[in-house]
């Protein structure tokens, strides 16, 4: 247990020390929050902009950490033959995936905490209706998107390819899933397409938990299914 904890700690330090990873997972979402809240206009229905945008941008942080940074990290390890050397140790794909998942989820925790702090201190963010529900929804969203990131990491041969594919997956999804543009502000066609992305259930569930609405069992089941299916395929498809 101590060994895996040390590995997670080392991996997290390496991620945070990388300027690009630290900027896009920690600083960039807070800049986006500042830009989006400059007008201060409430959303249709009267919901304060900050109370919608902070929960939404937590999904941006999770997606950046798990869909872009995570696959690139593991692919770089494969490209530099780090994984090949690890193959000679007792480490298994499940153990390796677990350590990487934990380190990148912790990165997302840091980014989420920073956004919430900026929203609360600078813009009067309301407290979540249920902290427990928000934490549960956040963790389920992180596991769901991590499964996709691990699947990508399992098969991509190089760090550059992983970054390109991760960004190609992340940016279209994040803009139509409700993680950057609120669903209330979208047209019908964009809302319908965005609702079919893996990010949409995460955005819906976290916003509902924050605002005190009932959580959708269907959305939660979809996220759990994505996690189990993509994570299971990733372990099967993994190549050292």
C-alpha cells in the first residue's frame, strides 16, 4: 500500500511540474471562469452565471486531466520504453492504470478546488445544495472520463499522437456537452448532439447535485457503464 501511494505521489508531482499540464488543468479553467463571468448576466431562468459555470467547468478540468494529460503521459512512457522496463517488475496493467488514474484524478481535484475557491471568493458562488451529492457526482464523472482516457492510453503508441487524439476528442465534446456553453443557451440541434456525448451525463449530474435537483439514475448508470466498459477494454487492450 505504501509503495502504490508513493508512486501516485511521484506521478502527481511530475504532472504538476510540467508547465503545459499545470497551466491547462489548473490555471486555464480559472481564466475561462473570469472571462465568462465578466458580464455577470444570469442564465435563462434566473440562475446566477457563477452558480452554473463553476460546476460546468469542473467537467472541463476533469476532461483535460483524464482525456488529454493522462493518455499523453502513459503514451510517453511507452514511447520512452519506461513501460517496457516496468514489464520486468511485478507491476500489472491494473496496478499501473490505478496509479495513473489516481494521480490524474488528484490533479483534477486540485483544479476543481481552485475554480471553486475563485468562484466563492471573487464572485459569490453559492454553496452546493448537497456536498455529498456533488462529491459523488464528481467522482462518478471522473471515473467515467478516466475510463475513456485509459482506453486511449492503452493503444496509442506515442505521446504526440495521444495529445492530438485527446485534444481532438476533448475540445469538440467540451463545447457541445454543456461543460463550457450552458445547455440553456444552446440551440435545439446542438443540445441534441451534445446530449449524446459521454460528457453530457457528467455535466447534468454535477449541476443537478449542486443546485439540489434530483439526480438522474439513467445518467449515473450511463457514466458507470462507460467507466466499466472502457476501463475493462483498456486493460484487455493494454500493450507494454
